[in-house]
C-alpha cells in the first residue's frame, strides 16, 4: 500500500460503533415483570439492541474511490450516514477533511414543482448561494441529460430520471467527498458514462468517493479499492478486483442455497481478516478544535506514537528531519528493518491553508466553490497545476470547466480504467503486498 | 494496511496523520452556527415558498385561497356572532375584536404545533444532507408568516370597510413592530418545542390541548379584564401572558386607535427576545441528536 499512503487521508474512521434500540416482537426478548405490564399498557412488545457497527476502522485517501459491498443489513448505509455526519456514532470518531455529501438531496425536492425549480431548490439545499445556483443550472441540465423534461413536474419523472437529476444536483455542489448509496444503478448507458466522468473529475481534484453497490461488477469497474462489510465489521479491505470477486462468489453461493460453501468461504475470509487498527497522529491543530467538546477522548484511543507526542508545530519538524525518530529507531529496531517500518509520516507536508479547514466551520458549505466574486475556498496549496486553485479563478462555470485540467486527468483515468479492464493482473493498490 | 511484525514481535499499527481533518457532524460554535444558518437563509425561504406553492397548486384557485380563506372565516364569524347570536359581550366592535384574536392567535398556535413536529417532519432532510438543523423550526415559522401576511391584509381591509368602523389613526402602523415581536416569539417557541418534541414524541398530543387552554387564557373570545375582575391575583398573572399582550397591542392599534399600556409593550418585548434567546440556545445544544429518530 506504499503507493496510496503517500496520499493525504480524507476520511478517518476510528473504532466506530453504533447501536440502535428498536422495538421488536420477538417472543425471546420479551420483557418481564413490571416492564412487561407497562409494555402491555402502552402497546409495545419489547425492545432489543442492534449493533449496527462494531468497531469500524477505515481510512480513505485523496483520489480514492472506495466501494463498499456486503449483504443487506451489514451496516453499509449506517456507516455512510455516520461518515456524512448526519448521525453521531456511539463510540469512536470520524474525521474528515471536507464536509462529505451524502447523495440525499431528494429529501429537499418537491414532486409538485418542475425539474428546473427543483434544481434551484436542491442547489440551495446543498448550500449554494442563489447566484451560484443560477450558474450551476446549465451544468445540472447537461449532466442529468433530461432535455425538455426539465420543465415538467418532478412527480412525473421515471425513477431513473429522478435519480439522474438528484445525482447532477449533488455534483453541482462540487463536493470533495461524495457518498453514494446505491443510487447509480438506475441510470442508462449515457448517464453511466457521464456520471463516471463527473466522478473522475471529482477524484482528480483530490476528492474521495465512497460507493455502496450490490453489483460487484460496478465496484470492480469503478473503484480503486473495496471493502467488504459483514455484520457491522470490515471483513476485507483491498483492491477492488479481489474483494469484489470474493464477495461475489460468496453471495452467489448464498443465493444458490449452498450454505456450506458460503460458510466455508466466509470462515476463510474471517480467519484471514486482520482487525485493522489505526494510529491517528494528532497535530496541535486538532488539539485545539473548534467545537470545544470535539476532542472528547474516545475510550479506546491508541496512544500517539512516541516520537510525535511532543511535537509542537509543523514547521519545526520540517526543518529538522525528525531527530527523535532516528534515535528511537536505533534504540529499538535494527537498521535492516528500516524499510519495513511504517513511516511516521505525520509532519510531512505543512498545508498552508489547513487552518482554514480546522477553523470553526464544519457545517459550512463544501470547500471547492465556483464563486468568482469571493475566492474563499483555496484550502489547498496554491499550486497552479492544482485544479482547486485554478478553478477558483475561473469566470464562467461550464466553459472553463470543460477546458479544465481536471478534464484531462479524468480522461487519463478513464483510459487507464479501460486498460485495466483488459489486463486483469495489474493491481493498483494491494493491501497484502507486504504480508 | 496489514500488520508488520518487527523483531521484538510487536505489531506496528499503520499511522495516519489527522492534520487538517476535523470531526464530522459536531455541533459548531454558536458564531459559526449562526453564520451557517445565515448562509442557508435562501434555502429556508425557497423551501417555505415551495411547500406553500406545492400545496396551493393542487387547487383551482391557487394562491387565491390565501386571501379567500381568511375572508370566509370572517364571514363565518360575522354570520354566527353578528347575525344569529347578535352578541357583543359588552365589547365595543366585537367582530373586530374576535377576528384579530382568532387570526393572531392562530399564527402562534400553528407555529407551536408545527414546531413540535418539525424534527419528525424533516427527518428525511436531516438524514439526507448536512445543514444547521435550526433551519427546520425556523422554516416552519417562515411558512406560517408567509401565510399570515395575506391574512393580515384581508383583516385590515375588512376592518376598514365593514360597518362598525375602526378608528383609523397613525397607530395602525404599530402593527408592524407587533407582528415582528410576535414572530420572534414564535421562532423561540418553535425552536424550544422542536427539541422537546424530538425528545418526547408524545408532546404533540399535549401541545394541542395546551394550545386550547392558552386560547382561552389569552382572551381571544372575551375580555380577560371583564371576566376575571373577581380574581385579581389571576388577572395579575394573566397580564404576563405573552399572547394576551400581543392581542391587546394589536387591538389597541388596529381597532380602537388608543395608546396601549406600556406594560404590555414591555411584556411583549421581553417575552419575544427572551424566548428567542432561550429557545434557540436550547435547540442548538441538542444539534447532534436530531439525526437519531
């Protein structure tokens, strides 16, 4: 995984646990005594606690598109809801670089209004200003490929058309982290092409996409990495091809009723599963977070590595190439293992504008924003070849967009994916490479 | 992210830097929360208008009902109280008294019941995307306010035209600050009830009954001063009822063209700003919980 670890993480989930208390009419979990009497009076039958997520550790980096597969009820959607910040986990925590956008704009749309009115409403709901919503209108119409149907009431759309419109509105908000929960399966071929292109552009801008889909084929084609969730835990985490293949084989056996083979497969995967743990290195910036309770210590937090514990500022470290790290290595570990050691990467690259990220505005609109009048969004280094900064200076929305550099990167990615589809044996990122 | 064994047999855990990353979905500081809320103001208004127009578009007369509805209500009151019962209960211009009471109280009452169910009604939006949740109760108040504006216009016109004529003075314009005060009060009420109603879903039933008590306690159908003169302590307590203050102020300036008791102004202002502050802070403190339903 050496290749992908060079990228900065966009999402870190640490020991995320979620449980729900729900009503049940399972006779086994019926309450007794007084409890049972009160339940009878109010017409309830008993309650049970469901563990939806049992300690999920997960990191997604810039430019990654991670597929999540798993049976129904394995916690995929719950995980996405927690990543998007809609729910708070009971234990653990989730850190993000940008406000993730769940593809859930449908909640804000009104079926009685026309598609174009809904585009405006949806864009405002995503946090755009009225001017930005007007600018984004053409983009949405183009991406959704609805044609003249955009002027008809949304209630008259087919399910595929509605899904296209919702996806286009969500992308008009220019999210950096997009969470898609089985939304793209309804579109036709044209739309599939356009949406892939749009997501490639997002990834090229150092974004991250999490995609939940049951079709293992979609995951294999689109994603760089895949995660298999089972009963609220991550069973497998690795290159999309391998994970999706195993999952597909397992699901096929379950579907065919070959329980014994499926169980054997599952047991095999479980025995190979490595309970992932993450050591989150805390820079000083995070120690002084904006919401004053944000640093609420999670109970099972891993202690920060020794050599970074006392690091004060980012700049200091960059100038002196970590003398403490070298000392520690010589004390404990032989030199021959230097290459194998996980590199303490933390103070690698100071991000000049990272203060802006940790400034007290999590719920603010997603960072990359096409508003030429006020360039408030250059969160990353102002590198001229960086799409984020180059777009922020653009004047018009669609014209520049088409000519943009991200388009090229997207093309490259697309070609590469086509190439990868032909030759199977070129793993992009392989988690087990050093095992 | 596999484990690497080092010579001592210790497992080393992959490290990631959390630099530049922030916890997601946490409650932000009050200042940035207000800023985010202000950034969503266009959405609040657009959503309220969309809800309003999608509910009126089904009717043949569309927006016409926003004016017809209050007009027909006034007609009904006139028919029952003025024509059939011919009662005045010792109140000068009883029809005007009643109409102002019913409409102004109805505004707050709808905000109250709407605010109680605001989180539940907006559950799909809360699960759908991230926004300051206070937008939900506030948009309830905005929607009711947009409904109330045509009602207010109809009311003023009817009072000016229909026979027991009101005394028109400059004080008619005082209706603007009164409506503003009442709207602020409604925002505070909707916010605090939204969090309570999310915690205790059963509150919806209770609020309906409490609203009825409040209706009678605010002197919508009768003058409290006239009825409660035998219980001076109760009357004194009733003076601090915010709705009673707003109704009295509205009647004084619209109907009787008289200066109001300054105490009424003080009561109305203190309630408006006090409940706005308390209710909003109370709602904001529960920000992280609204995703769980």
